[in-house]
């Protein structure tokens, strides 16, 4: 009796969908009866009622680098239509941006521009991008009818692409009643963060969008109801409701001892597919996958090296706190040499120099540390981990010059920077930028002239002036961020254009720190 009951329950995922009005009709004529496949296919486009997420389900935490506030600062209210576009974690004025950033732009244009925001840029520009995607703004002009969460989805997707999973999860959590598409993103995020229970709870009744039915089958199996999962898979395959890749993965997951399924790396590109392969004891390395997958290596199930590699990727992108990377660097003694182990070694040497108050050891280690961290674009992370503490030691020589660079990247006060500043044109230009003075004209280094042009009173391009006059501030900012990404690779014209756009929007302090990074950081483009 129990076996029969569970077999019947195994069709619950699809069978519940049969409880639809009997007068559903096909598209080829009014009143025409639907075939079984048409009926169920259409039914699967209509989400089932959601089961509330348990009250004790884990929540995503705002990283420390975000503006002051916490989850308790998020005010929730029913959102529909334009209200979905305004959802965010903090008011725009908290990050120095006007509330009407999008208000005078077309929604479709804002969405398209968000999709092109750079994934690889300067640290200060990356922080501004993250905050832009998380803040509350007045809605744009709606020219995308019938899709009230289209802009919100675009923001979440770009945060996901940047590897900002916790931030994306918090944006979704700020929406009281997210739809199927947002819940699908929450499912992917939870899987990569190792929160499968939360992932499955949030997907109950959600069939309409990816990962949809595949997720339901996975969650049934994970909950121990293998018969229900198997019956659902068989029915879904019969009705052609799963793509071949998902069907093969799920078949292997449910029938591992019988299924001979080998999937090439390029086919394991979704969090669900990656998680299934891991559960089968055949994990796919995250190194060749998008940066969002790197979070999966930080759950404590991967080796030390894999954890460090993942943390370095995420810290470089500006979405992980450097203290998390620092904790991994200092976790134990490196058993090998070369590559990342040299960074582990040098961070530990700097830590010993601090413990022993040895300025000589600190100076020597700093000289070695700069090229090691510059090679992987983690200079700002190094500054955030140790520069402030090292500045208390009487470091001398070349090490003192490196320490000055780290403090400049840390946005230390001009008075503090002056104590360590070396001589030279670059140092003088950095000091002028840090102190709020106008940068002076110089031909060395080449980037200097581009920075001076960016801080001049020259006219902006006509198109930009028109955007500013029309109030399309968000588009101007995002275009500036794209230019700054090009500037980080050495494009001098892009540097001038990006800096001018920031300053035209009143972001002078941000422009100055970006200019300092253009002078001090070496990027390969």
C-alpha cells in the first residue's frame, strides 16, 4: 500500500497541474480540445501556488564593504508595475547618486546598458557598479509592458555575472513576493552558496522558467522521494518538457548505478548541473566556469588551494571581503612554492613582521609583495589586509615607497599619505588628486595627460550633454563605467572620457580615486 501511494505521489509534480479549468482551448480554434501534451505543456507555464519559505531559512548578509546598514534597514512593501524597478537595499543618496538616475530614460535602454556593464574594471569603479545595481531609484519610463520585473531581473543577472551572489540574493529578498523568474535566480544563488534547503523551498510550485521542472525533480530526490522524482522525470521526458542535457543529468542523478552518462565540461554550465555532478562524486572544477561558481569552493568542501583560488577571483572582482582571503592565506603553512603559494608565504611573512615589530622584515617583504599581488591584480586587497597596520612600523627604503602606494589605494588621508610620499612626478600627481587639488600638466607617465584632460573644463561630447539635459543620468554613469574599464587597459581617450562623466555627475571624489588607481595599478587590458 505504501509503495503504491508513493508511486501515485510521484506524479504529484505534474498531476497537480491537471487541476485546471476544463475549458482550456487550443490556439487553432475556439473551443477546440487540447491534446494531453498541449494541455500539460500549457499547464507548466502556469506556476503553482507557492509554499512559504520556512521562517528559519538562512538569509544573505550584506558584505562589509556596502554602505552602512543591515537587513533590518530594508523596508518591504507590495510591489507591482513600476514599483518592482525601485526595489533595492538602500536609498540612492546614501551612495551620492540622485534618486532620478533612471527616471528620464527608457526602461529598455537601461536594461540593455546594464547588460553591458564591465565585469573587469578598476576596484573603485567595480564598487560603484555594485552599489548602483543594489540601490533604490525612481523607475524609468516604462516601454516594456507586461514585464514588471524586467529591470530588476537585469540587475540581478548582472550582479550574478559579476559574482556578487550575496548582493543579488539580498536584492531578491527585498521583494516581498518575487515571481517565478526571480525565484529561479534565488535557486541558482542558493545552490552555489551551499544552501540547498533554501533553494528547494523557494522553488516550490515554480515551473515556468529556468530551472523550473528540472529543479522540482532534483528537489524531490534530494528530499528523499526518489520514486516521485523518477516518475516526474519519466513523464517530463515523455512530454518533451526537459532539454536533453537536463534529462541526461537527472537520469544519472536518479539512476547512477545504471546510467552511463559522461557530460563534457561545456554542458555543465548551470548551478543545478554543477551541483548534480558534485553530488555524484564527479565534480567539475570551477576554475573554467563563470566567476559566480567560485562561491561553491568556499563552502568548506574544497581543498585549501581551490578555496584560495576562488577567494582571489571573488576578491579581485570586489565582491568578497579581503579579510576572508586573508584568513585563507594565514590558515596554515604553505606546503609548496610558486604561484599562489608565494602570495601565501609573503602575507605570512608580513604578519610575522607585524607580530615581531620588525620594520626591516616588513620592508623586505613589501618589496616582494607588490609584484606578486600586482600580477593577479590584488594590490587593493593587499592594502586592505595589512597596509594600515604596517604604517605603524618605521619602514624605510623601497618598502616605504610600496607602503605609500598601498595607503594611497586605501584612500588614506592626505596628511597620512604625505608622511610616506616619495619624490617624483607620479607621487606628486597622486598627492594632488588625494588632496583635492587640480592635477598638474605633465607628460610622464602617459596616463597623466589623460587624467589632466579628464579634470579639465573641456566640453563633453554633444550626445552626453544632451543626455544630461534630458536627465538620463544613469545612462551617462554606466557609459562612464564602461569607458573606465577600457582605460584600465591603457586607453587614454577612454580615461579622459570616463573621468569627465563621473565629474559631470558630481562624483568628483570617485573620479579622483579612479585616477589614482589609473596611475598606480598596472593592468594588462
